[in-house]
C-alpha cells in the first residue's frame, strides 16, 4: 500500500518519496483497522516534511487522518466496522490537563503518521467523525480544529456576546472564526490581504484590519471592542504579542497557539501585568475535548473551509502551496484521487 515518507530529510520537500509498504496485520484486542481517506496540512507537518522541525529518516508523514473502520479487535468497545473516524494529535493524552511537552508520540513526527492507505492502532487513537462530513473535512479536526476549540472553549470559556480577536486566516484562525460565530461571539480578524479579509467577512467576521496597512492594529481593535477583546487567539508569537496585549481588555485572556514570527522576542510584561491579562500557551488538546468538539460541530452545523485539495501522491506540491501562504483556511489531501 502507499505511504509518503521522508526518504531524504536533508533535501526537504524534494526528499519526500511515495513508497510501498506492507499492509498492516489484522487488528487484535483493542485495536482497529482504519482505511484512511483524507488528511489536511498543518505548520507542524510542514516542519517535519522540510526537516526543520524534526529531521528523521523514512518517517511516514501527517498528524491528521480520517477514514472508515474496516475491522476491529475482540476487545474494541468504541467502534464497529463502517464507523467514520478521525485521529487524535496526542494519542496518549485521553483526558484532563496537559500531560505532554513534546511531539515524541505525535503521529507524523515522533512516530509514523497517516500519509498511508491503512493503519492499525489502539481504538483510543481515534474518535468518531461528525455525521455527514467527508473524510477530508473530518481530518481538519485533529490539529487545527481542536486547537481552535481548546483555545476558545477550554481556555477562553467564551460565551455569547464575548469579543474575540483572531490573527491571520490560516486553518486555526478560520476554524476559530466559525466556532466563535456559532457560539454567538463577535469576532475581529487580521490579515495582510484585503481579499482574505473579505472572505472572512463572508464567514461572519464583525471587524477586519489589515495589519500591513495599520501598524497600530492592536489599538484599532481595542477601540472597536470598546476597551479590549475578551479573548485573543495568538498565532504569531513575539512579533505580534505586543499588539495582542494592547488589543486585550483588562482581565482578558491571550491563548498562544503558535510562534510564526519567531521563537523569542521582547514582550511588554509590565503592560500585561497592569492589564491583569492571562497568557496561556497550548498545543492542540486531548481525546475527550475532541469528542466534545465533534458533538458540538454536529449541533452548530458548520463545516471547515478547505481552500484546495491535493492527491496523496501530490503531498510535496501541497506543502509547497502551504509555503506560498496563498491559502484561506485548510489544505486537504484526498486519498481517493
């Protein structure tokens, strides 16, 4: 069966290879056999594929995976053959507070991922997918969707009428826009592209700002929100955190989910202290949160925004498209193409 591996990690995306690997053995005990039908790309996957995040030989890529259960072991209780399922980013983190501080057990990084046709895993490595979603749609839940959910719900505790600031129009931010609007919040969102801001408005964004045209966009958002937003979903890190602190209200929350602008930098800690802002770093979430999210998605009746879809054999080209930053929302991989 097909798999995409880092055959030559020193050569980046040109070192990815479509290879043939043996079919997995029949599932035993609490294991399930999943025929994978879709995936989606994340910044983390790109780092592994390029060898900049984790340079590892012959790693099967991709943390996101969705498909159909084809067979189950005799101790499986959560699934039956035919169930549509989606993978978990941290397969060992089932519930409760943070327990993991690295990616050593994340599929597609520390262990083999889902850029392959079939996989056998413990049943706890997957959850059911939302009813009526395609595999490519469901695959977006694993990383981007659950990150947005945890930022807004678990950490942000948003409620109807709250004001939320989202940075950029990548997968997490667009997911967060849809979720926040579905929960009755008012949303401001930033981008360097006016075209993408128009797309965000079409999804319900209440306020948009082009951060290249407005260097004081944090103050602009604070004025729009009459004193500051309740929650910021912060993807930039040191290059944007000062503006996010300015945009946040006294007693508000900033949930740091990315460091796209760099690993270190100057932060106005005095202003953050005076405004009594809580800064919380997160990395995706646990299986129970994913199960809760799936139930909510079925009630909210929203579906992820997929910008462009590639075949599995086109994975390197899909990553190159991700590098272009031209996408709005998610980039998907359809294994049936």
